[in-house]
C-alpha cells in the first residue's frame, strides 16, 4: 500500500512539473550552464533528460555530490522547483556548438565508444534517457574532465572505463561525443 501511495505521489509530482515555471527558476543556472562560458567543469543542461537532472540536483542537495556553487544554489530548491527546472532544460534544444573538433579524433573516439558499448546505456543517439545523461553535443572540456575522473577512479561509473588508456583516448572520445547533435 505504501509503495502505491509513493508511486502515485511521484507521478503527481512529475505531472505537476511546469517547464514554463522552470524557465524563470532556471535563470540562476544559466549564469554558468551555457555554451559561451569558459567554465570547463560546467556541463550544458539543454536536452538532458529531466529525470537525470532531478537526480543530479538531489545529489547536490543531499551532498552526495559537492560543488561550492551548486551546494549554495540548490540549498533552497524544493522538489517541485527541481522538477520544473529540469523539465525546462529537458525541453530545450542543444545550443549551437562553438568549438572546432578534429575529424581524426572524432573517428578514433567513435571506435572507442563502440568498443566500450556506451550506447547500451546512453542510447544509440547518445541523448540519454531517464536517469542516464545526454552525452551528445556536450562541451568537449567537460567531457574530458568527467572521462578523466572515471578513468582515474575519482568518480565511479557502472562499467569499467578500461579502454581509455591515456589522455589521447579521453580526448578522442570527448571529441566524438561533442561532435554529435
């Protein structure tokens, strides 16, 4: 019975989320989370699955993930705020890419991504789904930072990142994923 009530409550919260309301609430996020920013450790949020964004915001709010900026910015957000903001970003298209990528690195990265079977979780288009993030079109520098963290064990990943042997492999995978739309 409790599970049924919880399921209904979660469904109700999800359906009440309002992307339009989220647009206003997301303005603080856009100070850092945009293509033009030089902050390499900040991902683009447009087109990310809403469930992934909610899970990420909750991880910062509960301090499972930490970042001085994010810790402060999520402190006052309610679950409804998080859902609204997440639905807003999920409804947006990827911004135009402002980075130039080398075709050779893109091809080498595509091969590695295939070997690692990344599409089995991130979807064949790499747009993610549910609680799995979109990698397609993400900032190159952000992907390099995250892939290095997975490769070095500073961040956990459900699958081994053993195919990424060095910085060149990381750069190639990031180039391929950044090149996708």
